[in-house]
C-alpha cells in the first residue's frame, strides 16, 4: 500500500478559493462519496482488548463466510488476537479491531482489488491503533491501494485519476460497532459478557446516540 503523500498529495492547500476546475470536480466527487468527512467523524472507543467475538459473530459483523475467515486465519492475513486456536475444541476469539480489518478486506475484495494487494495493505494497517485507523481513507483504482490521511490527499488522488473508490475506516468502524452491539462477546476465560443488549459495546452506543 502506498501513502498518498508519497504521490505528491500531502502538501496541498485546503482552501477552495481560486482552485482549478479539475480540482473542484475532484472535491465534488469526494464529497459525494462521503470521503471528506470520514476521518473527522472519528471512531468509537472499542471494547477492551480482552473482549472477543467467536468466528460466526465475526463473520456476521464483517459480512464474510466462515470459509473465508478460516482461510485468512490459516494464511496469516487476519488472525484472532484475543484468543487464537490452540488445539481441538478451542474457540477463536476476534477483537473489535480484527473484525474491522476483516470488513475492510471484504470491501476491497468486492471492489476487485487483488488478494496480494490486500495483504500488503493489511500488513501496513496491522500496526496501527484503532484510533489511528479512524483518520485513514483507503483509495484504490482496483490495482493499487493508497492510504490518505487528509481530505486534500483524497482530492489529489481523484484529480490524478488514481482513486476510483474509497473506504473511510472511521465509518467502517461504526458499522462494525452497530453490528456487534447486540451480539454476544466473551473474554478469554470463557465468561460471556454480551448475551443481552446490556453488554459494554451496546451501552456505549446507546449512550452516544442519546447524548
């Protein structure tokens, strides 16, 4: 994955006064895609790192099949970080951040990005904290994946014809949060914490919605 700043997109002035018609069109296109506000909207505070979700729950939240989940875990694309599989009968537990990456992978696959490019992108994102991911929009032309951390980087990629579609990770994170809010979670010791809508993720979501 390439940083948009490496493509000369990092130092653009964000002012719209006097901008050319091509840049104005790129700004309009980015606004229609909802990309200009993905980073500003932020990402919800995820549940604790010791809170995990079983494979079927991760699949439901990310919109993938269990076969995909299993293959990606076995090949090291996204492995469960709360509790890996360790012998027969062990339930893998995926963190909130794991599921966010799974959903991003699904979006990139649906857009026609090759698995090789996706592996490069995920390797780049894996070391980022959840709050850092909130400020990233991934842009792709279907072949390469670019990381944008500012609205102007998005606009410059669109103006240069390199960005056909974009994924604002802050928005994807909120989608994952909404999917998981009513689903069961558990801790590595097997204690269930989300068998009802009162689990901590659901309570955080309701508190934010009610102000």
